[in-house]
C-alpha cells in the first residue's frame, strides 16, 4: 500500500486517517492527521500537551524526527513508500532525535506504549485509510499504489 498522491492538498490534508497494521490485524490509530508540507512537519506536535483530538501524526516525507520542545513521549514508526515498517522507536522522550537510516519515506508518530500494545514491529505492513466524508461509521477507502 502506498500513500496517495495529494494533488488537492488543502482538502485532503484536513481529513482524518486510520492506520491499520495488516500484518497483526490491529488498528494503530483511527484519527490521525497528515503533515505533508514543510510548515506542518516543522510544527508537528510541538504545541500539544496531550493527544486530545487525534491519535497519530503521519509526516510525509520524513526520515527523521526530533522531540525538542515537546511535552509528550512518543512511539515512532519509520515507513517505506509501501508503508512497510522499516524501524520503530519506543517511548521517545522529549528533547531527543530519532532516525532510521536509508529506505524511510514517512514517519508515523503515536502515543507512547501503542507499538508494544499492538505488537507492531519492523517488517509489518501498514494500511492507510481515509475516513469517508459522512464519518467513519459509513465506510473507508483504502489507498493503494494505484493512487500514486
């Protein structure tokens, strides 16, 4: 599975996303936001004191992160273009750097403890799903490589 191309950025970016671990058969987050511009990636979770209103942040493209100035601990998944987990970092504390090396295309930041709880590990295949306009109860559209 691949991240869709984002031609109409404003409309797509403001939608909410679900990330599902297809390998383990468990959801990782149901209310993630997308950071696909320099400004959104730079701001990220900086001014948040908790996860209220969301449960994940997908940074695209992004091969490394920092937690300078942050107040929360994070779990981090580094993903390739097919959304396969290249590396994970558990309980990343504030004022730290994290990178996974080559092959990383995007990064998923999650609440601390979630990766251990779901058993998510290197090699797992994730799937990105967009919430339908009418809300999550109505349906989802799975994005695949054909969307690129």
